[in-house]
C-alpha cells in the first residue's frame, strides 16, 4: 500500500524555501537553476496552469539553444528527478493537462503566494470591516519579503511581483487605518514597521511615526524621523512626503525636553564641529531656516540668495544609472561643502538636486560660488557630470 503523501510547503515571498514533513528541502546548490524556475512558474500559476510556449519563453533566450522542445522535455524530467533526489516521494510534481502544465494533484501543496492572493481577494470583496481586517492581517503574515528575491531580474517575476506588491500596499493601508481607528497603536506601528522594512523607500515610516505620536512617544518619534530623513537624503532620489512633514510639525509642538537652565541648553544648542565649509541640514530643517530668513530680511540688513544646483550627465541630460548618480551626488555634496563659507546653508533635495542659502551675497557672488563648485566637482569626477544652476533673491518676495 502506497504511503500517503504529506503536504509540501512552498515559500516564495522573500527567499525561496521548501519544507516537507518538518524538513527543509534543498533542490541542489544553484537556487536559480532552470528546473527550480520551472517549478516556481507552474506553482505561481496555480489551477489555471501555464502553456508550454509560455514556459519556454520565460525559461530560455530564443538564441540559447537550437532545439528548445527537447531541452524543455529534458528539463521537465530533471525537475522530477531532482525533487526525488532531494528527499521527496516519487511523484511527477508537474503534469500536463490538455495544452497546459499544472502542479501534480497527487502532491498536496501549501503555497504562500496562493494563500496570500486568496486572502487578499476575499478581503477586497468582504464588506464587514472586522472580517476584512482579519483576512488582510492573515495575508500580511505571509508576506515575508518581495517575491522570489533570488530571481528578481526575471521579467516573469517582476510582473507577478508588481501585482503582489499592490495587494500588499492595500492590505497595509487597511490594517493600519483600522488599527488607528480602534486606537490599537501597537498594531498600527507593527504593520507599518513591517512594510518599511520590506519597502524602505515607500514612505511607510510616516505611518510608524504617526503611531508613535498617537502613543505620545514623541522622543522615539523624533529619533525615527531623523533616521528616516537621513536615509532619504543619503540613499534615495526622493524627497520626504507631506505626511512626514506633518509628523515633524506635530513632534515639534509636543516634544518636551527635560527642564534645564540656560547654560545647559546653550551647551546642547552650540555647534560641536566648527570645521570650515557650508552648514548641511535636513530638507525640513532647511525649510525652517528659510522661513526664519524670510521673516527677518529687513532686520538682518543683508541679501540672501537661494540657489538650486541640478546634477546632469556630460550631455546635459538626467542620469539614468542610479548607482552612478548616487556616487556623483556624494561628490557634489562634498564639492558644495568645501566651496561654501561657514555661514552658508545647504541641503539635499534629492539625488540630483541640492539647495543653498547663500548669505550676504549678490548675483555676481552667486555666479562665482557656482563656478567654484562646478570646478571642484570636475576635479573630483572628471567630465562625467555637469551642474545646472538657477538662483533667486529672497528680497524678490
């Protein structure tokens, strides 16, 4: 009598993994092998199945092999053989049903992406907010990372990844909003924290910070805000969202420092590093400084110019290569810092653009400084980049 087959657990969110009867199943040393991709493709398409033509198109380059049909049949045999070699029962694992290929119905499967898709679909159709929240919460527990990280450059993975990411975003928004409405701020924070870890550049930190503000944990909110602002400034080509700016204002209004005397406060406020060069601050800090200068233009009795420097490639076009842009942006930041006086202030708007508040200057001085920065950047990077400049006087307003 044949032994009853147990459930094969398949994980595709984050790192690909198989588990059978409590044991991890390793399908050889190459985790991106074609037979592994074949199994993943079939499992991803579920009961709908996938045609041979589509499998071949996704697995092979058209000029890769002379006889793709024979290669595919050999790959199918290899996949079945490798599953058994890895310690699984002898079954087909992939079977043909008409003109399509599907997972072997004799093999019970528990696939995280299929469960996630089902739960999100049920949640979207559900009208009861309590049940809807339960379904989305269960779905989020399955989402351990983006789909098949090892195959992230494959077009078939990218297509499916975009679909699942949209479903994940919808689930996070609902569960986060629902938790906020229930005043369950711990759950609200946890949900946005998970989203921020998986997609750090998608502004989910704003939800985390909002949860901390709701809990009146203003110091933690302030620390997370600063950490996020530094990440966006140093690692991305993005500006902070309007929600982050709103969070910053709320924190500033509510954050109470311990009582101190004036000398203690001054010692904290006083700049520790008195090095030469411009003063760098976060974009939101720059906004506050700009507002202060704007209010005091008549009183301070000196001119102030706002300069925008935009980084372009040697042809004068925006950079397409983000890695190269990131490296040259760091060089531009250094060139600006070295070229400015200590009283001048600058910030990073995004990877391509920096803003400068040039104190006690005129139009000619702005041109002199911009030329100095451009020259310094050329010394550091050669002819790989240029800077486009524009300026305006605060007195114009």
